[in-house]
C-alpha cells in the first residue's frame, strides 16, 4: 500500500515569501527571515516533501526565486517540489538544478500541452505534478477550473481538465481549492470525489491543498481513501514544533505516514 504524505509549501513572490487566502497574497518575509525565524532545517524533518511555489503574477521564472530555492536546498534535504512560471524545458532544468526533485505545472497544461508532454518524456512522469485550481460554483454546484493564478476560468470543464492531465501522463494530480485556500477551515474533500469520478481510475496519486489549518483537518483528509497526500502552506499555524507534533499524532491515530 502506498504511504500517505504530508507536504509543506512555501509560496514565493518576487523575492519574498507570502501567505495566500483565496489567492490574495500577503507578504511575510524574505529568505533570511525564513531561515532566521522559522528553523526550517528542523521543520522539514517532520514532512515528506517541501514545495516552494512561485506565485508571481507575471508568470515567469525569477532569478530571486531560483536563488532562494538554492539557498533553502542547501539546508533542507527532504524531497522538494518547485514550480510556477515554467515556460520552457530550460526553465524546468533550472528548477532541477536548483534542488527540485519534482516540478509543478498548472496553466501550462492547457496553454502548451506539448511542452508538458516533453517534460514528462525528458524527466519522467514521477517528476511532474499537474495542478488544478478549482472553485465550486455557488449556483450550479459544479467545480470550475481556473488558470493564470486563479484569474481566468478555463474553457475546459473539470472532466476535460482531468482527462487532459491523464493524457499528458503527469505523475500526480494536485487539487487546490480556491475557496478554502488560506482559510484554515478544512480541506474540500468533495472535490476529490468529483475528480476521482471523472478520472475513473485510482492509479494516479491525488494531492489535496487548500484549507488545512489544524491536525484534525489533515487527519480527515489523509483518512480519505483517494487522498494520497495533503499540502499545507499555512506557515503561521504550523510553526515551532507544531509539524512534528502533528505528524506524531497522525501516525498515532492510524494514518499511514512513513515513520522517520
């Protein structure tokens, strides 16, 4: 049986790390603040993977982002996921050279699917994570997929977007709830059921993101049979020894996380 995973995410915008709530961003501090105040080298010992995601609104790979990824990679040896703004094979190579074990592609899956296919072919499906940003329509109850940092509704519906990711051969599908993002109110498990229904297969791992604020939220999501990993970017809620305590409590409650 595949082990469940706990992923911690840092969101990076133009040289600073930020908090996100419903995709609205708030600056927190730079990489020096992060290392000096967050004891990141210890924090990552309690997670399975660390994601550093560029959420810059101009959607290009910034030199400051690469620099900060490299700095963090030198003190954090847990597997890492980088992404945001990839527009070429060279961009992806630079992310891997900066310490990434996996890369995240989002809008690129729909704007340049041929490039995503090339990335899967060159680096392997296990190294490419396809991400969907979703929002539940209050009237129809259907999930809509957004692109370009949540600023534009995709012309494809959820079924077509999931089919596209399957077609491209990405190794994992990450589902990010825009409405739950940064709220700390819990994750949207209904969207997982919707995606699984559209996928009609349980072979590709699903990473759920958006809304995790406390241990109980993570436990509920990881207990879902179709959730393989949970990603939280709530940097202020999971501080100090909170993540190590959370991991221990999750394992004690029967969640199938690796013990280390």
